[in-house]
C-alpha cells in the first residue's frame, strides 16, 4: 500500500513537470521564429554574438579530436582558443560533432537548444513549486509561465548558452526536495553539476554553490549520511575530471587567461529587480536602471504578475514567510550572498551610488573571473517569481488562489507581449552580408588567414569599429567565413582574451608574408605604418574599401577576381 501511495505521489509530480514543459512548448512556439529554431533565418545572416557561437561551432565540428576536448588551435592561432570561451554550447557542439563524423551533416544546434530551454524552463519551474509541497496543476502552470515570460530569461535569447536558466531552477528544486526528504539527491545533483559545466561557466558557478549549500544544510541538520557524502565527493571529483578534459584546466596552468576585466561595471542595479521599466502607474518611469552602462547584465525585473503574488504574500502571510525563511536559512543566505556579489562593491539604486567600499586588488582580480556579477542575481529573481506561487496555493483556498494565479499569468504575458513580438521579428530578419564572393574565393585558395590588427588588438577599422555596427559585423563575418572553411585565423572574438598583442605588433615592423597565407590589413594600421604602407603598394596586395588583402600565392584566377 505504501508503494502504491508513493507511485501515485510520484505520478502527480510527473504530471506537474509535464504541464510545465507543455507550457514551455506553447510559449516557445509563440515567442520563437520557426526558421530560427531550425537553424535558418537569422542564423544564415547572423550578427554580433551569434557569429561568435557559429565560429566556434564550425571550427569544432570539422576539427579532429583533441585533448583538451574542446581545444581549437585554429581559432585564434598561435595562442589558439576553446569552445568554452566562445559560449559555443560545448554540450551541443560535442553531440553535433559526433553526428558530423558519422553522417557528414552539419546541423546547427543553437536554435533547437533555445527552444529546448523554453521547454525545460517551464518543466523545472513547475518542479520547483512541486518541490516545496504544492500539488496544484494551476500552480505548476502559473510557475512555468512566470519563469518563462520575464526579462531574466527572455533577454538571454541571443546568448544561447546563458539562456539555459533551467539549470538554476533544477538545482533550486533539488535543494528543497533533498531537505524535505531528509536525504541528498546525489545522482541528480551530480548530473546537473556536470551538465552546467558543459553549458556555461557562470551557470556552473551558481549551480555548484547551491549543490554545496544543499549538502551543508543537510549536514547541519544531521541528515547527511556518510554514504551520501562519499558519493557527493565522487560526483564532484568526476566533474573536476570532466572540467580538465573539457579545457577548464587552463585555470590551473594559466589562470590569467581565464580572467577578464570590468568587475563593478557589469553589476546589478537594485531598482531593476522589482521596479517595472515603465514605472508604477507612471511614477518612477524615468529612474535609470543602468548607472554604469554595463548593468544590463543584472536586469532582472520579475514581471507584474510575479510582483502581484509577491506583494500578496508579504501583505497577508508575513509570519508564515518568516518561519520558512528561518527553516531554509541556508538557502536564503545563499541568495543574499549572490545578491551582494551581483551588486559588487559599487551598489547603485538608479543613478544613486548607495554604497561604495574598497576591495583589495586580489579580490578584484578574483571577481574578474566572473566579471558580469549582475548575472548572479538570477537565483534571487527566480525565487521571488516562483516561491510566491507556492505561497498562494499552499495557504489560500483554491477558490481564491486560482483566480489570483490566472490574473498573475495575464499581467505577466500582457506586459511582455510587445517585447516577445519584437524579438520574434528580429529572429526573422537576417543581417546583411558584408563580404563579396571574391573574399570567400580567396580563402578557399589559402591555408591560413592573418589579420592585422586582430580583433582583440584593435581590429580592422580601429576607432571606426563599435560593437554592433557594420564594421564590427564585417570583421566578425571574416571570422565566420574562415571558420566555415576550417581555415585557421589569428583573429577571433572570444569572451576571454588569449591574444598576445605585443607579439602580434612585432610583425608590423618587418611584415613578411608567407606562402599559403591570406593577409587582411586594417586601413588605419596601414596608414600609420611605413612598412605596411610599402607592402600595401606592392603587387602582392589588393585594396578593398574596408581592408588591404595580400598574398604571395595569388592564383591567376584569384588575382583576376581580385583586381
């Protein structure tokens, strides 16, 4: 009989998760352009970060197997690169590489992955509500809608790896499930940790922190068995080995290359969590949400529907909420720690600098490994979106809870509808092609591409290049053209700068061109360097309106096409 009740109980959980997933399917079909999902549409004319993902993916699937697994010597030679540092979705890159090796088919995985994140986002949001003890199908559906239709998730559409917020919801659900059953769900905790490692480093850091918090909370309660502790250690060790195999070993051998800069700039602005972008009934509409020009990384507004439920919980059930805060104090402490890190040492509310405190240089250097600190507000944002759903359905009669949940869904969807429709139109609009067929033909006739200056060292257009403009996208299209052909290039846009610009500049004083290499020189660099000017005037070079292209091995056909 006990087994029967357990099976029925588990079946309810599956129904809840299924409803959440189904909600994700419905919203995803409405929000995403079918051509985009299928790897066409915008992907055939990509721009900005989308190009970076395609560059890493194209290089990877046609390259031979290597160790570390995601190493790409051709991408940004001589230093080389890695799929991990291009947000190239290592997990899907690995799967599609196997497909390419077996069938010779290049199947762009990014659009399908974005759609899958909608499905899994809904499923894990529903599971989180179920994990805290709510058994209502309405609650599961409401949680799924609120978790999908919000800025934190929707704004990451163009960051395919970072859109995998379902990992956060998953580990939050595992935290509550483990504590409520009094035993760690070791296998799932290990699985979500490994998957996060193969998807995105920021998400891995957050998932890892909550795995540790879950084990600590169980230990504090005296519920962490020696067996579970040992298995958890084995899971962590397996993830460590997986990280070394993938390429994160660079953190041990050359940690400086894993570090970026901008700590304190790409942070969370306090007003962006609960204040609607258009204010409250017209009030506070002009409050700045980005005081540093980088706080878009921490934009985390939970939405009007979620805000309604949160206010109702705070107004009508404050004592019960305090009891649960005390019960799950480890969870709350982790949310607070993430919020402090997200705000950084320069804490803004609108344009007002509320708190500023100095940190030692080693702390700033450490923070720059995850410089976009604003992203760490996501666990708090999702907690404020979804846990109030559980609050309403657990302590209110269904006759009151269901209408309020439906109102919250309506408010959330109506508020987000214009943004969803705008993004869908963007997905259906390929960016213009800025390279003519001559350049691709030249690449086919060469074994390597050398750009001077490379992307990380100033780029082809120098001062005329700005992120998102035509010059920046043309330069990115050069990288994509090389990647599609598997032609190694020294210039690549990555999230972590590996390029040695001093070594690269040494070539300028005595520019020697080698057989089999196509050289692309920036116009500003040529104007400022007598040696490059002399090279550009030689018969080895062709002048385009955006660069100088040189080669020692022009074939008669390529030369005629170029001149």
